[in-house]
C-alpha cells in the first residue's frame, strides 16, 4: 500500500485516528475536505459521516474498517495483538470508545460555560476508568506493551477534551498511569 486519501476535516477525532494509523504504518496520506451532507459526501459515506477514504484508489468508509485495512495491508509494525485475549481487549476498547467515550467527551458540551457538574463527573469517571485499566494491565499501552488501534482511537478524543475542558490537564495529572500513557501518545 502506497497511499491513502482521507476524506474529512481537521479536528475530527476519527479522522485523526486514521491519520495516526497511516503515519504509524508509514503510509502516505492526504486529507481532502468536502461539503458536509452534499451529494459528494453521500458518495463517499452513505451515512454522511466521516472519515471516508480511498486506499490505493479503492473506496472505504468507517474509521475502524479503514484502520484494519491500513494495518493489514502493511504487515510491519502490526497494530493488532496476536494474543486472542489482547485482541479482544483491543476491540472492547474500540467499541467502548465509539459507544461511550466519544459521546461523553466529544458530543457532550464541554466548554466551561456549558460543562455541568454531571458532565464533569462523567468525564472524570472515564479518565479514572482508563487510569485503572492502565494500572491493572501494568502495560505501556492500553492493551499491551505494544501500541494498538485502541490507543489511536482514545488518544484523539482525550486530546480533543484537553482543548475543551479548562482543567483537563489538572484532572489527568492526578491519574499517574493515564498521564504517563497520554505523554507517551503525544509522541505519535
């Protein structure tokens, strides 16, 4: 695989996930925008979401499908654990990110004016959960000592939250395992 064209917008956490995976795999990527909800958008993604992609000219949509295609096309530096339990944990965290973490950290209003005590409590619970997982696993990354696709899903969402929540850095600094992981992920 030589090249991927990613269709979406800067700032989209799922676009960032795909771009991080492409970069990690050493695959050249180009980001192209489009008019949201336009006929062009519908041709790229029938559910009018992002990202969509063309991988060596072949169309694909949905970030997980794109990430799997990128990872499996280039066997070096695999982002999927070989161990079946670790692989299941990777998909558990990807699913949890899509279903629970994304809605609470990206879709929920997080600016200081709009951040309710309930929303802040939900954000804190997620951060504590991630910290506990990293502590229990005693691994460098979320699933093992090797970075995996799940890490690249959660990282852009936390980075997004760090911009939206004024005291995010102080929240995460109190969680040693998560803070260590976050600093490691900042290197990608």
